[in-house]
């Protein structure tokens, strides 16, 4: 009887710890306000140090190889969730759900990418502005 109660206690604690860990990762998965507000300031030629000073520490770092990625260097990401981390481990290419900055072998920015949802919102806002402008021209 004592062993059964001990196993139940261990299982319950493990389950609670697992749920708290998952919740913690989920809450940390979104990009900070600093990243969202400052990401447009990142531009080609900036150094890795300058980008980290501007955006803060990245949530993940991915080494890039000429064979797999088309250039030697690294990609830093901000706002990773569990799915973008898993996708990044399985597939090469730009993440769809995180802000990313790609650096060449000399540590200089060569390109940036925003999450798909940001690009979609920007496209919708552009279309709405175009419709308003067209109505104003009539």
C-alpha cells in the first residue's frame, strides 16, 4: 500500500512539474515588446553584437551551412514557440512563427524575416490603405 501511495505522489508531482514547464515555455514563446518595436531597425550590414544590443538575447540560434542553407553563418531567432523550435530542428529555412536575423560568416546581417502573422497583418493594412486611397481619388 505504501508503494502505491508513493508512486501516485511521484506521478502527481511529475505531472504538475510538466504542466508548469509547458505553461512557462508557452508564455515565453512570444516575442517581447522590445523585439516587436525595434525589429524594423535591423538592417543589412549590422553586426551580431549590434543586433543583440538592439533586440536582446535571442530565443534560439541555428548554425547555417553552405550545403544546407546556401551560406555559412547563423540565424538568430526571437519569439520561438515549441512548434518553431521543433520545425527548425527538422527543416531548414526561415521560421514561420518567429522573428529571425541571418548573419554571414563574418557576423553581418544579410537578411531578416518576420513571423507570417506579422507579414499577413502588414499586407492587410496595405490593402486597406489602398482601398481608402482609391475611394478618395473618386
